[in-house]
C-alpha cells in the first residue's frame, strides 16, 4: 500500500491513501484538485482521499466525531443531507466513526449534521463526493454542554 501526494502549480496538493500497485501501471480515478489561494472560502475539504473498494462511479464520505476533550463520541446520530433533505442516517461506532457509502455523484451541496445528548449539535457543509474515492474528513469536534444549555450561541 502506498500514499500519494498529487501537486500541480496553482492548485492545493491532494493526498490519496492506501493505493495498491498491481504490476507496472497504476490507474487512479479522477482525483479532484482545488484551485490554490482562493480555495479557502470557508469550505471544508477532505483531509485525504482513499480509493473506494465499492462500486464504480459511486463515492463515500468517512469521518470521526470527537468531544472537545478529544475523546471519541460513540452512538452520536449523524444525518447525511442535501438541499432536498435527509439522504441517510446512522449512529457512530464506539470509536466515533461514521461512513456513508455508495453515494451518487451530483453537483448539489451535501452536509452532515451530528447530534448527541450532552453536546451542542454540529454541522459540516460543502462536502465533496468524488467518484470511486472515499473522502476522508478531519475530526468533527462536538462541544460539551449541560442539560438545558445545549443550543449554540447561548
């Protein structure tokens, strides 16, 4: 298994992890590159991509939910959504992991919404879904709160 870093003038570098070599040639799916300097317009970008073992032309989003004390938040409710509403939902594993697979590639905006008792709800918007790749996002940190004070901006 190899990790690749793809760089090009005027673009941000992108990483693809866990690439397997079968012979002399390696073929990667189309890996998205973001334009440099102007790309930081408050969009969340994947920490890296991994070649998806799943069906061709579908994508996946993977992430981990942690507390403000950097502990995994297990059993959190994670909703995967677009402008039309909820697409899927799941609970995080005891290690805080969530993974949405077999996602259609569309130009719509996608996001996740995370809720768990004792934490302020969190959202991550502008998620990238790329064909044949798993978009691996950095940890989503949930802020602890006391009962009755779990609304943002109180």
